[in-house]
C-alpha cells in the first residue's frame, strides 16, 4: 500500500511522489521579447518531450518603481527595469504564446511578478501559477493569487523556513493546493551551494506540500540528485540553442539536455524508495546459485560428530541449511552416512 503523499493536479497532470517527476521548462525571458523565438522554444521543447512550459509575465510599470532603472543584477550589465522591459511580451503576444503552446499539446503556466500580471494570467484562465523566489515573501501578492483557486508552485530561494511558513499559511487559509521548490538564486549556482538536503527540510516541515527543485546549475546532475531524494517537480531554464545570449542562458538546458532530464528522471523515479528489510522475490533465482548451504567435505559415518573438518558451506544455495545456520550444526551427531560433497538436511543429525 502506497504511503500518503501530497499531490496537486495541473490541467489533468497529476504531480506527486508516486507519479513520474514533471519537468517544468522555463523559457522565462530567454526569448528577449520575441514572440517568434518564444514559439521556437516551445516547438523544440515539446519535440524533446516537454509537458509543462513556463513563461514569465512582466507588466513592468506595475512590477517596479523608477528606482529599478538604477538597479543592475549581478549577472547583467543593464538595469533590471530595462531588462524586463525589453524581454516582456504584451498581453496579446502572451495570450498568443499560451494558445500556441496548448495547441501543440503542452500545458502553459507562468510566473506573475505583479498584481497586474497575475490578473492578466487569470483572464487567460491558466491552470496553475508559479511564484518565484523573489515573491516568496511578497505575502500580499501570494494572497491575491491564492484567491484564484488554482494550484500554486512556489520557489523558496533566498527565504528560510520561517518566511516560507508564512506563505504556506496563506495557501492553507484558502485551501490552495501547493508545491514548494527548493532553490538557490545564483545564476549559475555552484555545486557546493545547491544544498539538496534543504528539500528534506521542506518536506518535514510542510507535509501537505509537493516538493521539488528549481535548479540554476549548468547541467542535470542536481535535478537527478533531487529525484533520488524524492523530488516530484524539476524546473530548469530552457533555450532552443545555447548560442543565444541573455542573463539566463548560462544556466539553461537545450533540447538534448531536456530530453536527457525527462528520460533520466523517469528512470530515477523507478529506482528510488524501497526497503532493505524486504527481500525481492525476483532475486530468488540469483539466491539459488549465489548463496551457500551446508555441505559435507568428506565422508561422514553415522554417529560421527559434525565439525569444521567434515562440514563447510558451498554454493549453490539450494540445500536445506543456509550458511548462516552453520554454527548450529557443530557438535551435532550424524544420524546416517553422509557422502562427501552432499548437502546436509535438517533430519541428517541429532
């Protein structure tokens, strides 16, 4: 019987520990404001097996103050205001991108970075919302989104458990199905700062959450490790070609890496779990030849005492007495003649 684990459903796709991990393909702002490039990314991602494609919804005037024009991210040379202004799609363009994505057979979700952006996505009737790490402690926005009665996937980078718990309280208040993604917000993230064990902290403290990883490293290793530890959601930035420029390209996956991640995560899902206290029936065929059982190593006459000089353990493991019981036989008296190399039975001694 499967243990109870949290689950969410996004447009019919069940997400949770007992299902294949879902890879969220984050095209984000890698299209740099070009709808045609965004569609190309959708095409190549779906061809590689993508189920959920995620965008970023930026209504810059509602998202940032004028001070943002003077704020330059650590991985860029322009202000965050100018970057988002150049990379954002209009409402018409984003609706076209969503419709195109759905028409090609994938699920479209997005991250709203402001109330206006969230309202736009609600007009689109998206099936779920992704909230980024920067908004994890933006409780007014989280409460606004929670009232839409849609599943929410929340990245938790740059926030500790106390901060995350305040967001979770909002989800619980509105009975919002939710997932929590561990994240490190460095682009790219060095291996020593990934901290996969933080997923266990999230699972322990929020058992009603689906758990996953939003990854900003430069390969699939962290995501594979996350699946082995129980992750149900994997999110990575995506580009149709690594030859493009942009602040998120360095930590993006291309179609080949996406295909590898989808295929590998399904295999790792099959490999995780289990118990060392349970013997596999499927291994019996191997136990039969690999295990050892007690055997005579010389002719033993009736009445002889069993010692290490006349019995030992040998393969195959099809005899009656397993090697683990060898010590119990020492000092016993043979009840019959036992021939050299004959496997002993429990009725052969007294």
